[in-house]
C-alpha cells in the first residue's frame, strides 16, 4: 500500500537523522532512492528522477533564498536590520514584538511567497532576538506561522491561484473571502503557539553566518528611511506585479515590464544592488566589506540549499511513484460534504507528497466534478482545498527543512513546532470555511 511506504520512509528518515546523526542531505537522498526502488521506478531512471526533483526545487528557491540571504546579511552587517528592529521595539515595546512580527508578516505575506517573505523578514527577527535576548522561537515562530497562513490560504500565491483557475472561481473574491479565514486563524495560532510549554522548552541558538553578531550604537546605524526602503523594495515590486496581473487582462510592454521587475529573483537582485550602495559606499563602507557580507551569506546558505534540494528529490520520487494517483483512486466516490472531501483529499496528498502546491493542484482535479453539482460557491471550494494543503508539514516538505535550518532546530523539535502548527491552521481553516459557507448561504451571495 503506497501510504504504508510513505509512513515507513518517514520513520526511516527520522531514525537516520536522530539516532544515527546522518546529515540531512544524505539521509533524504538515501531514503528517496529506497522509496523509488520499492515503488518500482527502474534503477536506471532513479538518478534522473532525483535530478528532476532537486533541479525543480533548487531552481525555484536558490535565487530567491540566496539573494534574500545576501540582502539580509548586508542589512545586518550595516546596522540597517538593527535600526528596523529598534524602531519596532520603540513602537510596540518588548511585549509587543510578536504582534509586530505578525502584522509585518501578514502585510508582506499577502502577495509574497513564503520563502521570499521569510528571507526578507528573518534578519529583523534575528536582530530582535539578539537585542531583546528573547528565545528565537518566541520572535520567529509568529512570523513563520503568519507567512505560512498567507501563502497557503490566499491567492495570488500559486496553489490557491491554480485551484481558482481549475474551479473557474474569482481570484478577487477568493482573496476577499479568504482574508476572513486566514487573518483570525493565523493571528490566533501565531500568538498562542510560542506560549505552549513544549515550544517554550526549545531554546535554539541563532544560526551562524546569517546574522551579524555586532551590536551597533545609534549613530553607527543607517537612517530608518533607507532601512525601510530597502526592506520594502522587493515587497512593492512583487506586490505591484501581482496587483497589475489581477487588475488587467491586457498584455503590453508596460505590463510585461512590471511583471519582469516584480518577479522574485529580479526584485531581490535589484534590492541587493540598492542595498550594496545604500549600506556600502553611501555610508562609508567599502565594496570589499559589503562583498564579504554577501560571501558570508552564500556560505551559510550552502547546506540549507542542499537539504531543501534533497527534500525536492524525495517529493519527486513520491510523485513519480504513483502516490497521488493512488490517493485519487482511493477517494473517488466518497459520499461526504464536498467541502470536507476537498479539504481531506488535499490534506492526505500533503502528507504523502510534501509539496502544498502539488497537493492543491492534484486535489482540485479529484473534487472538480463536485463543484458544479454541489451548489457550493467555487471560491469556498478553493479555500477548502487550500486550507487542507497546509496540514501536516513534515520531512517530505522542502519548506520544513528551510524552517528547521533557519531556526536551528533538531528534526524532532521542528516536527513538534511546525507540523503541529500547520495541522492546527488547517483544522481552523476548515472550520472557518464551513462557517463562511453558512454565512454566504444566509446572505444569498
């Protein structure tokens, strides 16, 4: 049974990494090869499958994560990240740090991918941890939870947008309805989770190489205007492209230019160039010093990228091994509420395949026949699938490894923190979607 293979592979992976202390990159590749053999993928094709998974995952994330890490390190080494962190503390106070992180993450995360927003905001979180001497998860976890919610629940993120197209749902209405589910659910979990005893028992150290160890005096830091301008530049570019795409159906040179500048790699590359000048020659730092910051960020990111790539290889083996097709066949004909079925299929696929985007796209194909005949608003069905896709993030999810590495956690601690919060978010999201459908029916919208 395919799901038994998935379960055993996860247990083996945990054994390799926790008991035998095998490097995450090697452990993921080893388990991926084993699953490929068990699922009947010819041995001669396995290297190509692994390469496809690694290439697809690294191709999607390397530029984003690498450039974002460089921007963050340049801001950290120049004092710009500390300036933003200091201003947040001045406005919100030490007790309001979590609220500040949630608000920032939600505003930025509406239009930006999880990975992009994460690498932009995390330097500020690291600096706040160092300045306030707080637990890393106390500050960083609310940020990650808020970003996960925005990324998984709402368009214009790729998963919900793809499902909206499949269901012929309005992207604008899906976003509007989804905010009523995503904002309260995300804020609740983001503020509650760091306070749970099993999370508070974790006290990871800041990851080396991704944050400056220096504490700057006030007159050594750049002005808040330049610091915020650089931090928000990629947000403005990417959000502008997303809004333009939703607001216009025409395609001309101006629209293509906005879309080009708003692609994540281009936006982050432009931001890096601005950061190099603004926090280099403009304030008296040499280009050699700024280049050293970029080099340090690249070196620190090397193993993180390898682990994320190996997670992509594991995911690809599960996809090519027929797991998604098996789940499609197994769930065909279930007679339960279409909303619950949509959520459940997406959640099962998420557990089995790891990728939230693959889960929502596959789940949408399974439940599409139900949309027309059920009388349920297609936007609600989009949200049901999207909510299910955030559940049970674990070792076959490349995002899980990014979370683990940035927050310097063991595999078991990452499971305790991330797998639990993503599952609770999914359940709360399902409840919110069911309630929203009732409200819409009552209002006859």
